[in-house]
């Protein structure tokens, strides 16, 4: 196994994935901040009910610090958890999109790509299935076209021997048949 094939790329579509990872992490932080502000306000209202002695003030400061640390940790954990969820979900979407995009690139270059499966945890399975059904339908259409061209060639070759003016048409059809065979690969 080569080094490049053994490496895994977790950020398949970096801009797409980072956008949603950051967005979900920001939502986690915002929700934690809102909850934290509500909890801080409730804490402050409860503290106002205590008597104002020196000993109580020390306890209030300690509870303020403990609550601030707790709320900060909850905020960081919420942002991290939602960012991780964003990473996992976008990875499960970006993989199939990359596979189908790669296949479209092959089609654009005039080749039918080999069918490539998805990972067990990938999303977009229905779209992937329909995409491959469409590619198979295109290949079947090209096989029918190739069959029609080859039928026309088999009828034209004998006629072209007696009529040299048919040679350019014969050459054109033979070139198209070769191109179709190359496009379809070994299955043609």
C-alpha cells in the first residue's frame, strides 16, 4: 500500500465542512452562553437574599468563581460537542459528494467510471444509487448506439467497396464506433 493510499483525509471538502463545523460550534457556544447568563442571573438573585457579612462575602465570591468556571467548561464542551457532530455529519455527506463529483469528472472526460461504493456510515445513499442508475442508463444508451453504428457499418462496408464516395462516411462511422468502445471500456 502506498503512502498516499494509506492516508485518510477527514476534511474531504474543507470549505463545506469547516463552514458547518464552525456554525454548529458557534451555536453550541451561543446556547451555552444564553444558558450561562440565565444561570448567572439566577445565582445573583439568590445571592442577594443572603446577609451581607464578611464570611458570607467570601462564600459568595467562591461560589461565583465555581459557577463561572462551570459555565465556561459547559460552554467549551457544548461548542466542542456540536463542532464534532458537525465534523462527523459533514464527513458523511462530503464523502459521497466527492465520489459522485469524481465520477462526473470521468464522464466529462468521456469515460464511464467504475462504480464506487460508499462507506457504511455515509449519507446520501439514495442519491448515490440514483446517480449510478443514471450512469448505467447512459452506458446502456451508448451500447445501443454502438450496436446501431456497428450494424450500419456491416451494411456499408460491402456497398463502399463498389462506391468509393461512401468511404468518408464509413471512416466517420468507424471513428465514432472506436470512440464509443473506448468510452464504454471492456464491457463494450
